[in-house]
């Protein structure tokens, strides 16, 4: 079986709920579409765990990109100046990176080196054929649709930062599975659920959102998982249920 999740954002409880439901077997594959880190506190420990699972394949997310840039190991080899470094730290922290850095600082040099090497090895996309259906997995967008827009420095940057709207029509002949943009931006269902449009499916159901039963349900996040073989959907159990 082929399972896809995205934007876990360091929430151990939500990931544990999904893994319990899908009961991943050695012959299965779990695809993680980036943004394992930031916002919640367990991103680094979670990343180390996923790295050691032989049937997990991960794609670069914009939060891993920000983390590498702030730590001085830019994924794209960006020039390092004092001004760029300062902006990189500010950008990462503004997007929930402080809890990740705190956990990062507690790791051994060996594990830190392993994480950097692993993140640099991550692709921006994965192509699959399942039951005769073509899929492309990306964090935010297919890299090949980058048209040179200066807002995005290169195709990889586009693939991790692009935000689609429900009205966008993509010139593709496959089904795009992506995260990055919480599905509440596509419809107002509460709690959030997987959204499907023309030749694309968004699976970011807001796991980076607050894990607080006092918050209104409209602000609740949960982790979603899509099984590509039959389209079955799994959601993490929430505290208010």
C-alpha cells in the first residue's frame, strides 16, 4: 500500500494516531510531503524517527528549507552573508522555527550531521504509477510548472512555496498530491478535510494548528493521510472527540 501525509509540523500525537490506524507494514510505503518540523515541539525527534524507517520516503518542504538556510546549510547553495543569515533566522523563527532549534540544539553532533545530509538528499517531487493512475507528489507545486516568476528564485523554490487557489487550472496529465496550503483555504469545512479539485488533491489539514481543546473547531488542525491504492482517507484522532 502507498500512504501519503504532509505538514506534520512536529505533532507527535497526531502522527502516532495515523501510524496506529494505517498499521504500516514492511511492504508498504509512507510518503511524507515535507514540513515535518516547526510549530509543534517534536519536529527533530520525529525527523530522526522517519529517517530510520526504511519504508518512508520524504520530499523537501519549505520549513526544512528555512531550517537549512538559517543553520547555514542552504539547500540551494545560496550565498551566505551576515545580512542573509540574519534574515534567514528571522524568517524561520517567524514561521515557528524556535521550538525546532531548541530541540536541534539538544542533539548530538552526529545526529545533527545526519539530519543535514538527509535533508540535502530530499527531492522536490516524486512520480508514481498506481493502478494505472499517474501521480506526482510535491510539497506545494510541480517544479516543472515554474515559469520564471521572480517571486520564486528557481523551480525548487517554486515547488515548496507556491500557493494555489481553488480556481487555478493546472496544465497537467497526472493527479498532483500536495500539502503546504491548509485545506481551509479551499473550503470552510470544520474540522479540515482533504480537498480534491481538478487533477489535484490537497492533504494539508492543519496539523501545525493549535492542539488545544479550548480553541474553536474552525481553528483545529489534524493530520490527514491518503491511501493512493483505493483512495481511503485517515484522520488523526483529536482531543475534543
